[in-house]
């Protein structure tokens, strides 16, 4: 009775178990797991995990990779979405679109991609739906706003 509840809870949480796709293995399709991935083979499709993915020197992913952290030594082509840190080793080759929280690149790595860094916050006033004028009013230390206000007050007094 009690063990059933515990097993259900464990299945929903990210686990520390390692999933390994060895060199010489080729997968076509979507791969999803709650655990850590080590990929030395080839995957054509989507890979999704809330954990870390290590793409070894002989590893290839063609498709979409969504994960928390990624350490790439092999070749990646497609959309790469890493919520935390992406580390590109010297042998890494990345082509496509990359969205990361943090990026670490070793000398020798090849990054042929459009790259966006996100920290979970809105990047601009336009994206959040506020105007530039409203954004500048929110900062009392903005010199342009102080100059503008003093200019307006002298016009009123005149």
C-alpha cells in the first residue's frame, strides 16, 4: 500500500540515474527521460530531459535538445534549449538555434548558430508590454528624466 505511493512520486521527480546511448547506436524518434543522458551514438529527433545531457566526441544529435545543463563535445544540429549552462568543449560543432541561460565555450569549439541568452526575465520593455516611457519613469536615478523634469518645471514657472 505505501510502496505504490512512493513509486509514483519517484517517477515524477528528476532522477540521478544515467541513460547511455553508446557509440554505434543510432536512434530515430523522440527520446524523453527524467535522468541524466550520456550520448556517444546518433539521435535523429527530439531529446528532452529536466536533467543534464553530455554529448560525447562521437555523439551526434540532429533535432531538438531541451535540458537543464548540456556539455557538448560532439556534433549538434537543430534547436538547442538549455535552461542553465551550456558548455561547448574544444571538439564541439553546433549548428542551428541556441537558447541558453549561461554559455561556456572552450577555444576550438565551432558555434554556427543564432544564440539567445535568457535569465528567465523579459528582455525588453516591448516584450513585457510596457512602453519605454513607463520604464524610464520607474528609475528615479535616470539623468535624462531628471533633466527633462527640470526643463518642464522651468517652462511652467516662466
